[in-house]
C-alpha cells in the first residue's frame, strides 16, 4: 500500500466519480482505476461498488474512508511537528544554572524573551554547581548551563553574560561597616576575622577564586563555619559566625544586621558564562544562544 493510494481513494470516495476524481488529482482516469484496484487487492476487500451509472462506497469503503482521513490528518500533524522541531519552535530545552544565576538580568531577560517567542518549547531548568553542569553538558543531559568561570573541556564553548565585583558581607555592627557607604574595603583589613566559606570539597570554581583573593591579600583565612549555599552563608553572617565573600549579585538577599561592602582588591571580580557544546547545532539551542547574545549586546549598549 502506498500513501498516494490513500489520496486517490479519498478523492474517489468524495467525488463518487472516477472522471471527476482524476481531474481533481491531475491524472488520467485509467491509472486512477488501476491504483484503486491495487489498493483493494492489497486490503483484500472491495471499497467501491461500480456500475456504468454510479459509484458508491461499500461498507468496508466507508470504514476505510474514516481511517484514511485520520491517517492523513495524523501524518500532516507529524510533518508539521517535525518541521517546527527543525526550526526550533517545539521540543524541550534543558538548562542548568548556578544558585546566583536567577539574579542575573541577562539570564532573566533571555528566559522571558525566549518563552515569549517559543511558547511551545518546554524549558527544563535545573540548579547545579558549575562542575556538575559541565559534566551534564558533556553527557548531553543539558543543552546549556549558566556557570562561573573555569577551565572548560575542548568540546564546550562559552559566552560571557556579565562581570561583577565580589563583596564582603558582615554584620552591621562590624567596625568596618561603620565606614562611609559605598567605600570599597581592602580584604587585608579582615585578616583577623572569622570567615564563612564554601566547603573545600564542594569543588566549585568560586571557592578557588576566593582562595586566590586571600593569597593576593597575604593571609590565610580563619574559617569559622562552612555552608554550601550563599543564602545560608549570609544567614550565618547575621548570626555572628564571621564575614563572607560573595558575588555582588547576592546583595539582593537582604537580612537585618547584614551590611555589604565592595572589596577594593582588583582581582575581586567574577563573571557568569553561558556554556554549551560547540558541536550542538540544534535549532532549539541556537535560537536560545541568539537570544542570549542579543540580551548581552543590549546590556552593554
């Protein structure tokens, strides 16, 4: 059975006239009659009762007409769905992000704009640290991830979404919190403080950046408490466990008795990257990358 035979059958069933059906299909009548007979032979049932004066559907023909129309409707839908998937208009886009990514303006605008322009694409978001995202990207469990700067495998590429300073969070009754608001403070000024830190075994690039800051400042931090999440670190600062070094985006978490100050050291800066597999040319991912690039350009304009 061939697909064109279904089209031929439906035309004859709707016209109930081989001549008119042939004209509608743009073929001559003899090939049409041959194809209908071949279809009946393949099914093993007569679909039409034919006389010199009329053509009418048999009971088998009436049932086959309904199913044939349904088959072609489903086929048209499948073709359209495949075409839309090829254009990146449907499907699932799997994105990873670090805990601070939702505070990134470029990320928020990119997600919003992409959802508006691709309403039938499902966005599956997963919060993971940078190294776990890199592993998921390499294993194709993620299409893209918002990560902190680190050495990337050769298969991955990255776009810088933003750069931001690092800040130090302290209780508002800390002596250095009394200095003029907006004044950047040298990290060395906190050499005698306890620090609330990310655990070393967490293996995140941000931890290594913070340790590098201590080396540049010329002292080894005294760790008073460890916490995996920035929000927990800020709560521990409020509880008097010490001070914490965090990306500036975390200042949006406001707690009573916590003051943020910029760190004066030139190295106290970090960034947010969008990382993805360079070999992934899917329209879904490429559409999202284009959206992100447009928002980066808009932010830097």
